[in-house]
C-alpha cells in the first residue's frame, strides 16, 4: 500500500482519534483516581493511621479501611463507584485492550449513574467517557473528604 493511499489516510485518521480519546480517558482516570486515593489517605490519617503505613497499602486495602471506619456510610453507593473506578484505573494501567477498558468504563458508568438522581444521570450520560470517569472519581473524593471534615469514623490506635 502506498503512503498516499486514501485507505491508509482514513485508517491513520481513525487511529489518531482513537489514541486521542484514550489519552483523554487515561489522564482523567489516573489524576482523579489519585485525588480519591489522597483523600482516603487524609481520612485514614485523621483516624489515627500513620502515613508510612498508608504508603505501603494498595488502593483496595485503603478503601477497605476507610469503609470500615465509616460505619454509618458503609453501604453508601460511593464505595461501589470507587471500586469500579479502581478497576478502570487498573485496566488502563495494565492493558491496551480497548474491549477490557470499555467493559470497565461501562461498569463505572452503571455504578455511578445508579447513585445519581435520574436527571443528573441523564445529563451526565451526554458527556464523554473521560468527563464521566473524572466526575465519578471527584465525586468519590468529595464523599471521602466530607467524611474527614465531619470527623466520621473511629480513631484507630
């Protein structure tokens, strides 16, 4: 195939759009997921955990501890959203499979839209995946920051 073949140009254009979309999703997920993880660290420190311990823990372990501390909010749907965001982050970080990433993105959407009002979900459904993922993670970060600010949890020794 010659470099000026119109089919090649069409394919190149499609691949450029695909990578730009993936770059936007990757940046949104990695940065907003990190924000949620930092908020969990703040919450754990506010409840007596040492920062050295926190740094050694995986995201899932930090989330488990936060959830255990937030007994009154232990069944809040934000935990399910945060878990789905973590699964999406792991898929983005560890695979190039668009199918796997799409599957995890759909899980995040399903869980996040489930915790929103019908109008909020309908409005958000019109947005791009990177915006939805970022909004979901930021919402979870806000949820955890609210727990920290309200002093909810039991101080651990």
